[in-house]
C-alpha cells in the first residue's frame, strides 16, 4: 500500500466513523483529527470523491532556475552524440564548445529527459537513429560496442538465429562406484535453448570435441544450418595451442569461431551454467534417488531420455522460447536462419570478387 493510499484510507475511516457514531466530535477525538480537518475532508469528498482526498503537492517548479533552452538542447544533443560520457566529462566537453553548465546541471537536464543512465542514453540514440536515419559516428559506435561488451560480461548474449552461437561447458556430475569420476559435456544453442549432453570419465580436450562431432554437428547438418561460433570458459579442455590442442583443431577444421568468457566472469557463460542447474535439479537429483547406476551407459541412456523430454515436450520460459519447447523454437527460426546465412555468404563472395 502506498503512502497516498494509507492517507486516503485514514480519511475515509474518519468519515465512516463519524457517520456510524452520528457524532463528529467523538469521531475526531478517536481518530486524532480536528473538527476543521473533518469538514475540509468531508467537503473535498462530497465534491470530488476519493480522488479529491489525495495529498496535492504545493511545490511548483522554479523555471527561473532552469538553464536556457539552447543550453538544455546542447546537453541533450551531446548525450546522443556520445552516450558514454558521464556528467562531469559532458560538462567539460560543453565548456570547450562555449556552453557553460555544471556537472549537476547536466544531470538535472538528463533527469528531465530520461537520460540519466548510460543504458537510457544508448536506447535514446538507437531510437533517434531509427527515426531519423542518421549516420552513426565513431563515438556512438564505440558506446554501442561498450554496451555490447558489458552485456556479454554479465551473461546477456546477443544471438541472431539458431546455429549462430553455441555455448559449451563441463559439468562435474559426481563419482560412481566402479566407474569413477563422471563429467558431463554440455552444449546449448543460445537462440532456441536446444540442449545436448554426453557423459565422460575425464575432462580432456578430445571429449570436449567429441560431443560436437557426435551430437551437435550432425543435428545441425540434418537441419541444414552450420554452427558459426561457440562460447566456452578458459578451461584446459577448451584452450591450448591451436596446432596441437584437439578441441582447437576440431573447431578450425569445421570453421567454427571460438569465443572465450571474460576472465573471472563465469556469468558470461550463464546460459550454459543455468542449463547445467536444470539438469541437476530435474534429472540427476531425481535419477540418483530412483536407481543405482553401475555403468556410464546406464546413466547416459536415462539422460538421453530426459533430454528428449527437455527438447521436445518441456515448455521453456526463456527470452525467445516464450512458453514454447526448445525444439519448436528451433524449427520456427530455421527458415530465417537459413536466409540470414545465405545473405552472409553472398556478402562474403561479393567482397572477395
């Protein structure tokens, strides 16, 4: 309940109590109001209803304290010209141009125009470019790239279509008696959330490449789209010398671009980490309480059965799935993905020629 709602509730309570008791003085004594206040509240309610009981601010903006319109326009224009500037730097830059306004004054203008945060200024720039068709300057492009890097660092991944970016991670399942340590190689398509998992007893580079070769690449080839880029952490199973490292060699042979997470920022690969947690909560915690596994093949068979359900029958609440299953999202985006890939190939050929 807001402060306004509490005040209205108290005033309505005063009117109702006075009506119930039939005694204004007694109602005012109980509620702690004066008779003068009671009649002002009653008159306001009789004239305007409950809305008239809202507290009205007596503050009026002192327009004489505001900056001149041309100065305000210069501040807004600079915010669109280079959204990455802070208020102090913007003030210094404007001073160089002959426009004098303090850093606090810049922030005041930004607040009036909803530009006080870098993300808001960036959004305003995108809307301005879309509306006017203006050419993006180098400074504006730099600001957009900075925002893109920050999004990636905090787990917000930009992905154009299915097959555009895959995310891979190694998940330690546990130790099985008679088998030893069990590791899961996890892959998820960042657009559709279609997932693949395969179990191993070690976390070598050859195993990281095997899941791509055995599960991921054949699946994408079957649907006629390539895997363009893959995102992994900086573990030894993914990173090494390009000419001797099995995983790096596999990516080079299949023309897959390799992107690594920002150091000390595991949230960069957050989509795959979240899928690992889903596997843990919805499969492993249940499966290990229902059955005793003695071989890796037994566990892999049950994992494959769960993955079939996850991809084809379990609804997903992700940004692009919106309540659809991952496989339904994948198939829905497939025509657009093929069209974008074809356009990209044509553009590459044109550049070569």
